[in-house]
C-alpha cells in the first residue's frame, strides 16, 4: 500500500512534511513498514481542502495533526488489517 502526502505549496505551508513524518512513525510503530510505504507527492489538486493524502486510490482531504490518528486508523489500518 502506498500513502502519498501532498507537499505542494499549499499543503507544505500547512505542515504536510510534519504529517508525512508522523505517518512514517505510525507505520513503523505498527510494524507495517513492509506493507505500507509513505511517500511525498507534488500537488494532488485539492489545495483549498487542506493537507491532502492519497491512500492507494482513496483521496483524503483536510488532514491535520488533530485528526491524523483517526485518518490512519480508518484508511490505513483497516485496509492492511
């Protein structure tokens, strides 16, 4: 599974690099590093919606540090578990 984190200008200023690093830590913490790869992606096209990630083909917009655990559980853990 691939998790792409937008690092385009709009997402970058909202903290997408931090989101990407937290996601990488979550993957390692759950011992999923052989199943899940977190990568940077240039603009995913939803700049007005906040930080955007793509889990395989599922787009998730409005990702923040506050909702990241919920997003991870719903879109990553449920698919690999």
